[in-house]
C-alpha cells in the first residue's frame, strides 16, 4: 500500500521538511564581522529542551569542531578558542530530559576583524590579580582596546576611532571619537562593545576629557568656554609685549579658555543645567610654574583651568572635578552649583580650603571610594618644586586622600600613595582605579604607556605595556572591567511544550499562572524591568522590577483570568535592564486552553499512535502508542520507498501507553514512517532522521 503512494509521500516529505522548526539562532547573525573574540552566542528556546549543545567550527561542514559546550540557558559566551582574522560557523541542538538529542540547527557564519593593539603583560603574582579584563583608550592613535590578563586583545574599536574615557558602576562605556575636519572634532558618546554607539552629545561645543551619565538618566560632560582676561606679569611678559600686548596684568586683552559642566537631556539633547569656571573660580588664580603661559604665547589663547575629570556622587548629591592647571580638586553642590570646598595648591585668591600640603600637581582622573576617600593620579609635573613636593625629579603618584567634612573646617590628609619609578613619570593623562580586591590599577603614559596593578603593600602583581610611543600615541585611561557583556540575560518560558507541531504553554480556563525564568548572565548588578501583554487581555499586570546580581536567577510569575481560546493567545514578556536599555528583549509564547503534551493527564485512546519525540531526531526517537483493542499489534518502521526497516513490536501490548525507542543506527538520514497496525486499524506518523 505504501509503495502505491510514493509520489504523494515524496510531496509530503518535502512539505514536512520545510515545516521543521529549527532552534532559531539570534547572534552573532549570519554574515556578521565582529571586532571582538569573546563572543556571545544567543538562540531561541526549544520546547521541552533541558539544555543545549553548541558547536563552533572554522569549516561549514563541522568536520573539525574547535569548541563544543553545554548550556542550560539561551546564552553562551566563548572566551578561549576564537582568534582575529578568522571565519567561523556555529549551530546548536537541544537535549531533552530523557537524554535524547534534537537535530543540529542550521548554521550561521561570522568572521572576526583585525587586531589593533600591540600590548603585552607580565604576571608577577597571579593569585592576587583582580579578575576581569582591562580596557584602555589611546590618544593620538584614536582607538580603544580590551586585553585579557595575558595581554591578548579581545575587543577593539575597529574603524570607529573611539577613545575610551570611563565606565560606570554598571558597565556603561563612555568616550569620544575622532571626527576630522569639524570644529568640535571629538564628540562625546556612550558606546557598547557589541551594539555600537548608543548616545551622542549634541556637539554644539567642544567636549573634552570626560562624559558621564547621571542617576536621572541625563548626561554630563566638560566643554570649553572662553572669556577675555589679562596677561599677568611673569617671565613671559616680554614675549607677549613683543606681539603688541600690554601684558601688564591690568589690561583685559587676551582670550582665556575655561571649562563648563553641561547636563544634556537624555532624550532631546537640550542643555538643562550648566556650571562655568568663569562664574565660580577667581581669575587671579592661574598656573605660574607649569609653562602654560609659554604655551599661550604659541597658541594665542590661555588654557586656564583644563578640567580633566568629572565624577557625580549620588549619595552626597555633589559633583567632583579635577582642574589640572590649578592643581585643584573641587566639590560642587548639585544642583545649586555652590562650591563646597576646594582642595590642593593655594593660589592668590586663597580660595583653597584644605589639602595645600598634599603637593599634588596637574592631576588626572578621580574616583570616589565607598569610604568617601578620593583616589587620583598625581601627574606630578610640578612635584620637583619646593611649593609642591620638592623632589629631585618630577614624579607621578597614585594617591588616596581622606577628607574630613565634620565641623566648620574641612581637612584632607594622605591615606595611601604609590610613587611610580622615574622612567614611568606621566606628564599628562593617566588614571587610578581602586579594584574590588583592594588593589589599585595605576595607568601612566610613561614607558610607552603602562598599567600597574598594585596591592595594598605597594607590590606590583600585574603589569601591562601598551607600547604607544609619544607623540604619536598615548594611553589616556585604563580600567579593569568584568567583561564585554555587562547585562546579558536569558528569558526561559516555563512549561514550554510542543505537540504535533504546536508550541506553547497550557493555561487552564479561569485563574491561571504563567511563569518565566529570568537569568542574569552579565558582569554587573542591575535592575530589570519587566511587563507582560497578551492579545486576549488575560493578564493585566503592571510593570515591575527585580534587582539581580551576576549569576542570579528568579521566577517571574503572572496570574491572569483565562478565557477559552480556540486558536491560542499570544503572550509577550518584555525585560529591560535599567542601565542597559539597549539589551531589552521580548519573548512571545502562545497560551492554549486545550492541554498540550505533559500539561494534563495523557489519557490513551483505544488505538493511538503519538507523534514520536524528538522529531526530527539525530540518533534515536521515542515512539508512544496504545491499543485497547483485542488481538496483536504491530509497530514497524518503513523508509520512503516503502521498504520495511524495523519491526519494533508484534504481539499483544499491555494497557495504557507503551513506549519504544528506535535507534536509527547506521540507517541513512531521511524521511521514515512509523506504522501502527492492529484489529484492522492503521495509524502512521512521519519522522525525519538527521545526522
């Protein structure tokens, strides 16, 4: 009988093969070129799968697999085997609770770009190194890169010309990019390792050195501002008089460049708050020793303040800034703009309140520690002068400053310091970062650009050499971060099932619950906002949120009033990380009021052949059947030509469902038919064997 219908069966085989539901691959997308080699692989959930296997190969036939791993979520991050300038292929397959393996999905291909940096590292004490990877930005090569503990580059900015500035406590990334030929040629941006640029500042003014995001979601940066001022009397007087200026300290005749803090509305880019050094600092204060007036003679403008770091302290509702050319750190009330204190070198105005004996000069970078102390990189350009430290040669230091704000008089004292060797003196740029393990990462332009990880005893435990030679390259800042994916997460549909090609969840009529599992697989803590919507209005839950640490998971349960639905009701859950809205994702599942396999007692019919599972299958599939009719029952497998391949049973079955596993063994891949025969009744199911 089967032989007589070969043409019809072939048509059915073609139709069925197109209807196979693969585990949908999401990213990296087919044809992507990546600027990173720590790669996040993401795919769609397969009904009833317990976990997944992923395979990665350099050839599309997967004859030589370079990585194969198991994953119980919907994300896998490969950090070990991928390299630059290569082509790769990947696919996944589900594994079910019985241990049966589903079919391998279709494969996607991607490639990796070109390495940019030439960094190398030295591990002195591996047991004391803070875990994570290190990101750095390079002026004037205009690129940024991330290296691992061994100096292996794992991400770079490609052709985007991005210079990294800083990162937030949640892994947000900020910097600028070179836009040559424009007046304001270094626009500030928020960017992502794998999502590109997320936000641009309006670029109406020249932004430099720093850009941050405030707790209210707006952005704040440092921009240049200009006002006319005097040329004070000094060793430079005759030079300026030779240009025709009076240069007598009285005539307002020369452009001074100050700085302005600007807050932009996140959505519109409109300026909603600003603070100008010309309004709050005294122009009687200026650098007398660092050669800035000699540079003004060349530039025909005076770089007065040169604010180079900006930090917002949410607890204190205050802004901290580092003003390089005044050798000053300032705390500012937000939003009033009132200066709370100035710390550093005392100048003519006597506006500095404390820390005059600390001796830092031309400092760069700020970090407010959990204990309220301030960590900065003291470039030390003026450290050799008696007014500062009086050292034999200029030296750079990492310093931690303890501030006492109790009482009417503020005080500051040195809590910790690390003095760099002379060959690592950094006259500009650089920064310090207190790490979670108590170590400090110190970055300097000295020695071609270096980062040193220093433990609490002042010992170097790790060192990176960036090999950036001045004046063509200079490391700007570097930070230790957890990885490339701060907010990666999976949403799993609980009780997600499939029955004869129908996928969804069973929700009995009346009050029913649907549950999802949210798994935080990123590197930083975050708050996740979530909400549910459905076409039929079963669920009317308001948006909620949950805070998760990396590695944590939680169930998201929604209770609804379910009405009968003949065709099912699409239900969508949307989850958005508070600090990484670019990673928002939605998952849709169909809710059915009729039972799917496994959601209700499976009551056998008098004569019934269930859909084999899994189907398609890779090596074996399980066949369930029942026959309450008298007489023997035959369960057989036929190939597409009608040839008998196997007889699985030929006798009297017991009551209820019977279950038999068929292992395809050495049979060729293709379409097969399962045939149940008994008491003049026949049922047939199609199965596909994939190798």
